[in-house]
C-alpha cells in the first residue's frame, strides 16, 4: 500500500514541478534562462515525469501567454466567466492547446516569440505510442503493488494529472481565495500556504507580476516551493534568473 501511495504522491509533485518550472515559468514567461542543451534535458525530464500527460512546451507556453493577455475575456483560452462548468472550460482548453501544439492554429507572433520548440521530440512525446507506454507502466505498477481494492481508484488520476493540475488553478484560483492586488481579472491566491500546487496557487500574485520567478513572497506565509528549487539551480549555474524590470507579459499586452 505504501509503495502505491508513494508512487502517487511522487507522480503528482514531480509532474507538477516540471509543469510549473519548465512549461510555465520558463516556456511561458522566461523568468529564467538556460542553455540550449539544458533546455533539451528539461524537455526529456518533462516527458519522463509528466508521462502520459506530457504537454508540449510550445503549445502550453503560447496558450498561457494568451491567457494573460486576454484574462477573463471572451478570448481567454480558459476562464470561469465564460464557461458554465469546469469540464466545459477544460475541454475548451484542450481544444485550443491541441490546435496550437499541432500548428493548425497560428497565433499572433507576440505569443510565440522565444517559446521553446523541439518539434521532433514533441511529436514523439505527444504520440499515442508514448502515452500508451506510460499508461501501461502505471497499470503494471498498480498490478504489482496495489494490495487493497481502493488503491485502484487512484489510477485514473495518473492519466488525468496535467488536466487536473490545470483545472485547480484555472477554475478554482479564479473563484476562491484572497487577493493581494486589484488586477483586471478574477485571479486569486487559492491557498494561503501552498502545500498542494508548488506555488501555482498564488495566482493573483502571478497575474500582477507575470515574469517574476517567485510566485509567493508577498505575505510572510506565501512560501513558493518551486522558487526554492529555482534559487538552488540558479546558485549552481544550471539556470540564470532573469532580473529585469519589464515583465514579458506587460510587453505582450502593450503590443496588442
């Protein structure tokens, strides 16, 4: 039982880390820089730890920039204001993301500038054989170590990990919580202490300062776990935190 619970918790947090670190803070916002080789290493690590939920950094990065530019308007890829349920919102999100990742939707150049791309790897990592491989790994893990029936109830979550992470923030962090800043959208800080989403739930802070590597730190209790890792990677030279006054998302908005 403990092996399965440990596997579930590890998948939750490792998948979430690479989503917030690589896809969100790096691909979308360029809160830090890294070498081309290191970037490819993180492509591969994101595939390993997101597994069957792998998200294209290009598709995610472009869509997320659109979310900031159009937050809580009809052009927002995901807004609780324009979708009646979380399921409708996430289906719309999936449709727009897939169109961007598959290059059937061509966004404005302001949304694509500098977003990392590795088309050959993305094609492989997003393929059905890749997703099936990881899915079989999850099933084999449960088959081998699930000692009580109710542990199998956790298995479907592994296949929906990234959408669930997205739904928590894109729906609940636009409906519930507190605000440090009055911004032109409904973003809120969903959790006062973010033990669940590795800093992502400080969503109001993030919408105020989109390019800031630290999503927390406005109030004493707002500790951003991902930022602690970012500081360590910056200290040992794996990445370099971008220290700039002008925030990328502000430039995108001005270009509109």
